[in-house]
């Protein structure tokens, strides 16, 4: 069972289809998928494994027969539930791993009913190849304004304020779901896979206008466990910088608010701090643990900033961002929303948006 030739489209036409159906297994979908795609597997993980075993141990014919029955059953469930109230003009894009039998089966049935389903030619593999090719090209097409500033100066909040002020923003930490430091894991929000991050990045880049500046936070080559494409990092390193400055007490207050989960779970904080022993020495990490145990959170944050984060950040910036020392300074009026909004407005007026 396969889709009619007229119902097959290539990756160049992806933008035409807002409804996207991923018929691969849930595990395949979780690793990466087309932006906005909804998972409707024609074979779940266990079923797919079972069919693969039949193919190896018995025959292709036996596997296809069993697979067809499962696919038919699962498509019937979709028609009775998720697709039951779709209008006649519904035109979803359907894809599987290589644009073969799994997506072909659903596309055929939907079209026989009267919907205008289309199948992605080459499936996810073609999409993935397209993303890789585009990420090798797109980052160099933009002009970046790099938001710099030591830890706790509110770079991420300023990016959000810039977006609200109408500027173009590329928030790599939001895409990678990580704050970019040793303590940067977001509780209950694991990072995407590398491929998943690249899909999100590609989608974000396609929405940007090369004629306007793009504001991005100063990053290293990795955000948590996610690798930022080298060509994007290279473009950022050579870009002009804006240095955000805030007082040390303001930075301490901001970080206490953003990392409140560690105050609730000191053991998790101690575990993270242990990774700094080789770099900062046992005495320093013991002092930080003692401050944590005593509930001296402001003193702990300030000590971490002065003794570890600030020197490390400044070394990295001067090594990688040659225009850092000559960067224009943006002084925050405060760490509340009005302060960041005011700073964003000034930046858009002076440096473009």
C-alpha cells in the first residue's frame, strides 16, 4: 500500500504544511522530529521490535503480513479518535523514517477517505539531511549583536526583553533548555537530543530576517551537553558585543531567584560543586559546602561569583570574543522587569532591532 505520486512532496515544501504527522515509533519521535509534528505511530516501539524480529527469524512475508495487521489496527484507532473531527479540507504532511511503507500506508488511507494528505519524500532522513545542509549555511547569513556580561548580570532576561521590544533574538539557552554553566540544568526539564536541538535551531533561524541584527547571548561551544554548530560560534565570536553590567548585590539576588531549586535541595548543589574541586581546590569547595549547610546563601553566591565564575567568564570572553574589551556598556537600572525593558528599549534605539 503506497501513496499516489501526486501526494508526495519534497522537503523544499515543508513550510506549506502546518499539520505534520510523525508515524514513526515513539522512541524515534522522542529523539527528534519535524517542528510542530504530532506523534501518531502506526507501529509503537514494541510492535516495531516484534516485526523486526519476525523479519530476521522467519521471513519478510511473515513480517509484512503481521505488520500490515498492526498498521491497519493502529490507523483505525487514529480515525476513530485523533482524526475523527478533521474537516474535509484537512491537508496533513505524513512522514516516517525514509518515506516508505509506514507513512505511505497512512497517506493512502487518508486520501481514500477524501482528505488531502501528502507524504514527505525521503521521510525524516531527507528532512535531517536538509537541516544539516541548512545549518552549514544559515548562521553566516546574519549579523549578530552579542550580549555579554558576567554571570548573574541578566543576559537571558535582557534577551527576553529585547524580543518583547521587537528585536530579533536567538536564545540558544532556551533552545538547549540549559543555563549554560555547571549549575545550569533546568529542574524537571531535560535537554533535547543534539538532533532535536538542531531542529529547533534550524526552525528559529528560518524565521529570522538577514537584513536585521540578531541579538544572541555570549556562549561557549557547548550549552550543557548540547554542541552549538561551529560556524555559528565562529560568527558570534567575530561579532560586535554589548556588555551588560549590574551591581554585585543585584547579581546575587538574581541568581538566588533563578537557582532557588538548589536552596531546596542542597545535596544536589553539593554534588555539582564537587566537580569544581579539581579546578578550585578542596578548600574552596569545602568552604562553599559549609556556607550552603549554614544557609548563608548570599555569601555563597557572592563567593562563587568572585572566586570562580567571574574570572572564568572573563578569561573565556577575552580569549574568544576579540571585540569584548571595546564593547559598549549597558547599565541596568534594576533586575526587575522594568529595568530590563528600559535597557532593551535603549539598545533597540541605539543598535537596531
